[in-house]
């Protein structure tokens, strides 16, 4: 009986670990969601703390943002997101962020089998001219709700690059888990240790005019997830001028264009739609993720001051 119980515990641990180390089909921020999650080379608001900390150098004032997963909290594992960012001077910027996340959704019939709380600091620094580098230092608090089991993840580090080619084009690169932090799952029968994948995410954004942004990025460009994650994300954002104090933004995107040897069935795919309204420093964004995302929608509020 004891051997059987240990076997069940280890199988659950392995399944949970596979869930964590494999490709993630959702991220943060209703604005990036609406743009098909192609935000690495845009990164011009407080959402940059997650997508590309080097992009924080584009901020002209302090900004705070919050995202809520509205209807898919049982299976889209990014639940809530908060970030504050501000420029320090013309050559540097900082940010602090928080994510509440369900890591082991659906195991043993529970939606919160393995919950995580992420906290991280972001810093951006201009190298020269139009080029900036950024770094995130992240700590994760774990709660593994299985009898006799616990989890612990090492301090994580992301590094990033942002470059403005000219007024009409920007490029970016985010290397998530650059130090490949290890997660350890412990039980009475032993422990499992695995590294979080180093995820290279390059992107490009085109700005044909001040009201239009066309962006694309690649997820797991170096195929660290063994063919399960390499794909393209594309998005468009169109600003409708409503005067100096208020504006309306439309967004559309697609996440999951298969590239090279990625496994089609393993990647969540679908169109995304977004809408944003801003007035007097406030902005409200909504995004709808369709097809494989089963019409999940997200709401964000931001304030610049």
C-alpha cells in the first residue's frame, strides 16, 4: 500500500512538472492579449515588466496596471497581474510586478492543485542611442496542495534587449529563465528536480504611422521545449483619434502560427480581439481569446501619472 501511494505521488509530481516545463498558452495584460500576444517588440507601457523589461525605457511617466482573468480561471493559468513602473531618468527605468498563477490545473480534479505567486523587480538601462537592456529578478512562492508534497523554485532571471531602428520599426528580445532556475518537488519518498526552460522570444514591431502598430514575435525560438512550443504570434493595434484627452484603440491578433518542427496539436491556437479606451491618464483594455482558448476574456486597467 505504501509503495502504491508513493507511486501515485511521483506520477502526480511528474505530471505537474511536465505542465510547468512545457509551453504556456497564456501570459498577461489585456492589451498584449488583444494583439495576439505579440508584444515583445512593443513593450511601451507597464506590461513591459513581463514582456520585455528593456522596453520600460520608453515610459515617459509613472504607470500602474492590473489584469484580471475574467472567465477562464479554471484552465488558463495566469489569474491576476499587477505592475508598477517608472522612469528614473532618460537612461534608466524600474518596475515591480506580481502574478497569481495556477500551475497544476486539472490534476486530481482540482483547479488549484499547484498555485504560485510571482514577485519580481525589473530594471532597464540605455546602452547607447536607441538600444536598451533589461533584467528581471523573480522569486516564486509555491503552494502544492497534495498530501505530503511541497515545491520550491530557485530565483529566476530574465534578460532582455530593445532597439529602435527608426521611428517606424523596433525590435526586441526576451530571454525568460536565462539562468534556468530549478524547481524541486519533495515528498516523503524523495524529490524531483527539473530546470525551467530557457525561453528565447524575439520580436519585431512596425509603426507605419503614429496610429498603427503591426507586431510579430516567436515563442521558444531555440526550441528548448523539444518541438512543443516554437510558433509565431502576430498582432495589429489601430488607434482611433478622439481628441487630446481621450482615445479608442482596436486590436486583432493570432497566436500559434506553426513554424519549423513544432508539434501542431501541442500549441493553443486562435484569433484574439481587443479594445481599449483611454481618458485623462486612465486606460481600460479588454481582450477576447477564441478557438483553442474557448472565448476566454481578460480585463485590464492602467493609469499613468
